C-alpha cells in the first residue's frame, strides 16, 4: 500500500483527493493536514466522507508526513514551495496541485503570483504533470507540478493542431467557462450563490494566472512562441470546465476528426467524440475524462475545438492521482474508473 | 457473473442502474432495452457511459431477456406487471423499480394508478424491497418491488419511532422536498429548467401516489393504522430528497438520539448523524446512503426527524442493486461503496 | 417628495430598497450610507442601478441623515437601536428592517440576539410593521419594526385560522424554505454557491431567531399562548420563501377557502389563489405579493396552508416601503405595482 | 391609449410582453391570443400576472385583432408571415418577434427555416428593429422585424468597431452564452432542468439560424462582406445572454473605450461600462439594458468585447416595446424604465 499524505485537506481539491483515494485499492490515506482543524475528524467537516475516510486532521509539518510515500499539496499557492524540498530529501514523492512549480521561470512566477519564489532550484526538476504530453517524465519524477484546470482543458484541445503545425500559433483564442468550485472553498462575496447563481460573466480578461502556464505549455507543443487570447468566465454551476478554442488553419482542411482520434487513440482519459458532437460538462462530472469535439463551421478556415473536463477531477485531484499512478508504476486508471454522475 | 437485464434503459433510473452496474464486479449487463432506441448504442444516448458500457439497446421482449439471471424494470408504471410472470416462470429474478408491485391491494393500486392491475396474483408474493425492514424476505424473493423515493426517505425516518410506539401514529406529517430528476426523463413543460429553476413549490397536496405506499409501510411497522399528511415539494436541484418528519411524542422524551443509533447500528446505508446535525442532500449525492438526524425543538413534544437520500440511488437504482445483492447472496454493499460527490 | 435615507446600503435589503425607490414617484433617495464604501458611487458597487440611482455612499452618522424625512435601516442587528432615538427626536420617521425593535421584551431580545438592547425604551413604541395586522398603528407610527421574512410568510398563512380560533394553537408547525439571499451579502463559507447549490438542508432546528418573533405575532392574533415548531430550510435558489404550515382543526371543517378569501379580500398584497392551487415562489419574485393556498388533504383534520413571498420584497424592502407609504399617507401600493419576473 | 394585441401569448416572449405592457402607461392590452387556451384567463396560466392583466385568451384570427393599433407576434416562426399582410392592410402596425421578416432574402430564409416564405413581398418593407442602427426607419415603419436575442447582443458589441473599420471583418468570432429561456416554453427533453442544470455545452456549432441574421446585420454596418464564426452555448441559468466577441485590429490601437462611449453616448439602453469592467448578466436581468465592456488583453491586436443583455427583454419583448414606442412617437423609454433584479 502506498501511504499518502494530503497537505491542505479542507479545500475542494483536498476533499476530492479523499473521495477518490478512499476507493483506490493501492493507496492508504495516512495523513491529512489542516492548520485550522487540527484534531477534528475529517468526516466531521465533510459528512460526505462518513464511512469512507477514518482520519483526523493533523498539523501541516514535515515530521508528520515523513512516513508517507507520497504527499499531495492541495494548498493555496506559496505553501508547497516551502515544504517540498524537505520531503523530497526524505525520499517522499510530491504532487503539487497548487501553482508553485508549474512555471519554469521564477521571475515570471513572481510576476504573476506576487511573491518571490521560495524554492527556484526545484523549478527545473519539477515535471509538468500533464500525462498526455509528459508521461515518461512523470514516471521518473520525484516532484510533479499538477496542471491548473484551465490549462488542462486548453492544452488537450489545442495539442493535435499545434503538434502538427496546422494552425496559426500567433492568434489562438481560448474562451473558457468554469464552474464556481474552481474559485475554491473560501469565504468570499464574489462566489456566494446570490452573486454567482443565475448569472454569467467573464473575469480577469486583462490577465489570468493561468495564461503564462497555458502559453508555456503550448509553446513546448508548438516548438515556437505562441500568441494566446485567454478569456475565463464564471458559469452558474459547481463543477465543470468548457473550453471553446478557436484557431485559424494555415493549410487546407485536413480530416481534423481523424487527426484528433489518432492523436488520442491510446489515451484512456481523453475521449474524442464522434463528428458533429457537442460535449457537455455533465458527461464528465466526477470522472477523470476529457471529452473533445472538433468543428470547422461553414467550411471556413477557423477551426473550433470544444474540450470539457471536471475541474476538480481531470483539472485537479483526478489528474494528481493519475500522476501518482504513473510515478509508482501502477496502472494509469487505478482508482479512476468512475462513471460520470448524470443527471 | 450475474447476467442482468434492464428494461427501460433510457430513463434516469435506467441510466443510474447502468452507472452503478458498470463497476459492479459480480454483474455483467447483458441486455438493455428501449422500445424507441433499438439498435442505438447506449453510450450514444448517454455519453457519460462512454468507455463504461458496451451495449446496444434491444427491443423489450421476454425472449431477449431469457438468458438473464435478473431483470430490472426501470419502466413507467404498467409495464413490469405485463412481463414479470413470464420471466419468473423461466427462473429469472425480477426487481421492479416502478410501482407495479408496491401495493398489496389491487383495488387500491387501481384507484391510484388509474388502470386495472394486470397481474394481481403476484402482489402477494412480491416482497417490498426496503432491506432495513424486509431483509430476510428479500433474500428469498423471486420478485422485489423496489420502493419509491419518497417512501424510502419517509419510512426510514419514522421507523424507530413507530416500531417503539413512541409517537401518535394518527397524526404524522411528512414534509418532503425532491429534486426534479424525480419527475423522470420526459418532455414536459413542468420540469423545464425555466419552470423549475430558481423556484420552489408544493404539488399534489390533495394526494400523491406515494401516499398509500408510505401508509402501507408505516402501518406494517406500527402494527396499526396510521394517519399521515404527506406534502411533496419540488426544489430547484437535480438530485436529492429531504424529508422533514413531524410526530407527537406520546411519552416523556426518551433519548431519541440513542434510539436511532441503536436501531440502525447494523445498517451500512443508514447513517444516524451526531446529535444536533442537519443532514444535507449533497452529502449523499451519488451514494446509496441515507443520513438521518433527530431533533426535539425547545424540548416540546413534537419530534422532528430529518432524513435525506439521493432519489436516484437509495431512492431507486442503488436500492435495487442492494436488493439484487441480497437476492443473490452477495455482500450487501457490492458495487455500492461509492462516496458522495461533494461539492 | 419624501426624502429618504438608507443606512446600510450595501446589503441585499439595501440594494432592494434602492431598486424599488428608484421608481417610486413620491420618494427621493437623499442619503445612502455605507461605512466601508464612503465616497464610492452606489452604482459602482451595484451596476444594476446604473442610470437609476445617482448617489455616493456617505458615512452612517446622524448628522448626514438629518434632512431626511424617513430613514430605513438595512443594517445588521444592533445598529438601528443605537441611532433611532436621535433620528426620532429630529422628527425623522424610522423603518428598521433589522430585528432591533421586533420583540417587545428586551430580555427575550437579549437572549436571542446575544447582546444587551441599547434602547429598550423604544420597544413599546415601535410598531410591528405587518400592515395586514397593524395597518392603523403603522399609519401613526414614528418607528416601525419591519418584520422578518420568515415571520411575514408564516403569520400571513396562519392569520385567518388563528383569528377565528379554528385550530389547536398549541401544536402549530411551520416548515419553511428560504432562498439563500436571506442569509445576506456576507463573505461566508456556508452560502457559497459550491456549498448551497444543488443541495437542500434544514438548519437551526434547535431554535432560530425568528421563532420568538413569530410566536409573539401569533399570540397576538390568537389572543393566547401558542406552541410552534418552526423548521427553516435552505433551498438552492436566490429569492423566495415557501412556508408550508400545518395545524389541527378543532372543529368540523369550515369552508376554509372562503374564510381565507374573505380575510384577505381587501388586501392588495395578499392573494388567495383558487382552490387546489399550489403557489410557486417564482410567481412573486420581485413583487410585493404573498400568494396563499389552503388544503385539507384527504379530508382529515390537518389543514395545510402554503404561503409564498419574495424574501427581499414582501419579506423585507417591499414591506418597508409599504409601511413608509402608510406612515406618509400615500397609497399603499405606491412604487410597489411591479409584476413578478417570470420565468 | 394604444390598443395592443399579442398573438401567441403563452410563450416566454408573450408573457414578458404582458409583464412590461401591464405597467406601460400608454398601452392597453386589448387582445391576447392562444390557439390552445381559448377562454382561459391569462392569469390562470401565468399567476405572476394576477392583478396585473385582466384578459382571457382568444383565438388567433385577424378579425379579433382588427381593432388593435399594434399587434405583436410572439409566435413560433412561420405564423406572422401568414397574418401580417391582412393586419397591415387594416392600418394595424406589426412588430414580429419571430424570425419571419428578419432576413431580406427569401431563399436564404427558406434555407435556414426549412419552409417556403409565405409573404416574400413584405421582406423588403420590413424594418429590422434594432433601434441603435435603424431608429429613423423604425419610426416610420408599419412592420418591424424584431431582432433575435443573439443578434442583438452581437451586433451591439461589434457595431462601433465595424462602423469605423478598425477590425478585420473576415475573421470575427462570436462566442455567445445563453440562458435556457431562449429555447422557449416547449415540452422538450433537452431543456429539462435535469438536462441543463449544472452543465454547460455548445450547440449548433455547424450553423445556427441566427448566423445569417447576424451576418446580414454586420455587413450593413461594415458596408462589406464579413466572415463570422458564431458558437452559441447553453448556460445553466434562465435569463441572460453574454456575448464574448473577438476581432483582430487592423490599425494600431485607438482608444477603444472612448470610441465605444462616444458611439453609444446618446443611447439610453446601451451602457458602456468603465474601463476594465466585466459585465454580469444579472445586472441587466429584467431590464432593457445592454452592458458592454471593451478589452485589449496584453496589448495584443485581438480586441475582446463583452456584451450582455436579458434575452427576453432587450433580446425580445423589451426591444419590441422600444420599437413600438418609436413607431407611435412615444418616448423611447416608456414602460421600460425598470431596474434589473439583483440579486
């Protein structure tokens, strides 16, 4: 049994890790930390876990985590970078669900996250945990930077087009809609039901922290610089991300449907829907799947890719466990064979 | 492997059976019928099942079901009673999720359902499939009448009080709120999102079909006639039932918390929350659990029981599979150990 | 023109007062205060008011309010009681939408609200602002205590029954469901969309602050002590309250439909629906109406009253303006003739 | 008083016309037709209108409408074109909220709507009722083709850019999200709450009927052909449209904020928000306003315009009444000065 620790077990990604790991036959949840809830039973805070998780929150210190095999950070940005090095030195693998190790450039990280990076030395080593791109590196990684939710949906949607050089990389558009759980479990006016229910809006159009992460990823795929307009939106639902991606073809139309099907033929969690489909976020709710459709409306030179995930699963906890599976040589789907909850 | 057939696979209880059975290690889904979708892949209609169910809808005739070990009816009322006898004669067990075999009295059934009962001979044999009451009978049953969603939540909430004779059985009140999936997957004005979203209402106050079913069950528990005022409501969410139950104590207050905990101590799917809790439907969403709390506000003689379930799981498909597990001698939790999807 | 001041203009009742007063032809909004937003344009915080309200938040001090004719307190509990006396001394009428002046007994107020009452001398003078009961007193009042949202829906539903002495007053039950805007505009975990969306729960079953307010009101109507079990619930929508009321008839059934119709024949904002109706909260959304239905299921001795309001209108701001209209001799509907927003 | 008739009073645009007209001081609702509800009181079907509309549904024939001054068609496509000519001959003005007269080319209409146009002779005369573009023509029109909801939001967002020739007109992108009321009040599986709640999807990417309408409008503004990629989405809320528009600047960046402010300086219903704003659909819910913001992320050459309306008001009934006001020489805001319902 792999002994897993979860630092920051009181946010939505933390409880989602617990939901999935509770049924993972190769993992035992050994430690769950929460600075504010030390001594409280986990299922007292989260009655959804009653009968599934028999643990008590402990303080988030390295000692408590030292007999874990893997530690997941489900913390706000800025915490993992303070503790990762000590854990790695003890031979503990780390999967960071926060943004601390996602950008390779420490200065760029500081620019977007507003604080100095506490552990720039690990940025080079950290492996960006998008298995569909980095599978082999992840298998050998000590430290995985688990991608953001928007970056996962957007990169998986653009990947086949950029890899083949079929579209103009300078004018990519990602119009992305997220459920409100993406904002986390924090007492904030902006995500009250009275503020977000029955309403729709864009936000952070001037620049969202996921922009440099997406750009970095797309440039690695395209092997050149890319220009991306990224507009995130808040949609009145709890789970789900829907990315609507636009790019201009720079050649005559190939059979894009076939291209996408071939690109993802071996991927268990990326599912290219039949031609003319429209993926629906509910069909991946609670599952680790990404559903993708490709359209070329009116035969014009603008291609439209629709890519949907559950932001808390493939966009966070599910992907983290997929990464853990790879890091420990387990079957990639271990613990992740759940079926989406519909309706 | 148990070979299971599902008649009426295109409604919400049908697709929920498929979601759960897809991961049930002792069951193989052999046949899924749908009169209107013969020849269509199941996952074409329900993309949430892509990769999980590899089946094609077939016509709902007895021949096609004849090599099943168990057949689930997830049909509108009036269908199972036409087919059950033939299946039973072939040694196939039947779990009926519709209302056809829930009432013992054929005339009462006709009164509430508006058509003559086609198979009254089986009413006596049919076992009412609430395992917390009828477990032993279910184990030996050929034909199980799976309870309705409202009746499940209400009976489990009243059970300990009536069994012990602690409350006045003549003036029970069940104020119950259901998500809209309880109305089924039917093209109807009344359950459009524009009609039910952001709004709350009672309905069928004059008399709902679940009233005689609940009354019949409560009378068996109380071993006397009961008087019940049952008011169902529609609440703007998809899944979940919340029963708020009121009864008048006819003795001095016992320790009701202890009573409920003892009553359900051995039940894996009925979870009595700590004193002073308020169960939340989200904490059972997608799971087969029933969460219950007991209150006695201001120490008065009115006891309040709060009982929540997922109407499609413990209120339908999950309970049906729980019944199937009992009928086939499997562990009662087989395939039902999922954790609720929160948030 | 009546010059109106609003203290606490940044909560939901404050902005709702502004929405209605913006179109009230006899009122000019002279002052809107907010301690935290002094100097900010009101419509910068609330873009819904752009073009409708041309005002800037000022500090909440008595001097700034001194040339108002009426001041509305849309503040948290505990503020109005500090300022009301000074305003009244200047001849300014006060409508308090908080709970400060709702209870007649200062000790009971302290028990439920947890602080000592700063102005008990005014409790006797304050008129409870439920026009359907207190219309004449309101007309002559200097200080009106505007009822809570739950108390409005519950009292209007029980009124005809208790007035006529038709039901047992010792065992009343009010099972009430509220949209989340009733919790106010505060940064709190419990009312995040991820916490309240797609879920339903009861809360405060042990005792809610509106319980003594409702009881006080019902006892005045019944002219005797009453026993009330009050269970509030949170339903996943923004606006609306649905009260389902239960009482036991102590005489043979009268024509309850006619009784209610007669009781409210002259009330413009209380609308008794035709027999066998089920009021829907959406049909009063944004309006000052209360829709009521009466049922006697299966002809038993339990009567069921369904009473719905918009918690922010008839349950708060609309009723406050109705009271203001009465206090200033205006037609009671002035500014309140809006039609509910459906769908 | 203007005598208004409404043909097709049972859909969402019909009831929205009634909601607004009930308070319009210059209009009397003389006739409301519904083929299926002849003889029924309007407020029996729509209790939200109790006390506001005292009318009974009549059959939709020309005779019944002959003493109206104006007739609104809130009908499915294909009805207005059968009746408009006869009404116009009697001197009755017509505002058609369906699509019958929106396209100038009868063949294109037939291509998208699937039936032959019954009245092509009127297509040339019909004035496209977007007052911000066609105000003078509307004033003199006998027949106004009220724009679709998507076309209104998209055209108002692109207008200043295309008018000034600032963007490449060949590669416009409109990523638009609509609440489900846009699908109308029809018994359909696809818009059940269980199907659309808590989920997000694109639809009709291959081609939506509003595409030719938008293109026709944009070409008139741009005075040249345009290429538009239009992707409509369904978002889990009832009312509201949010258009996110993308275009490539073909000159160095002007002061786009100033441009938009100037373009709409005289428009009462188009409100350009301050720089760096993000309009929210809730802030126009129930009102006839369009809120617009302009962004140029990272100073790149892609401009992003955010344009929001209430699909049933500025996207349908409100705009129809704005057009009626113009046609009858009334102040353009008559009856339309409502404030959005927030929260």
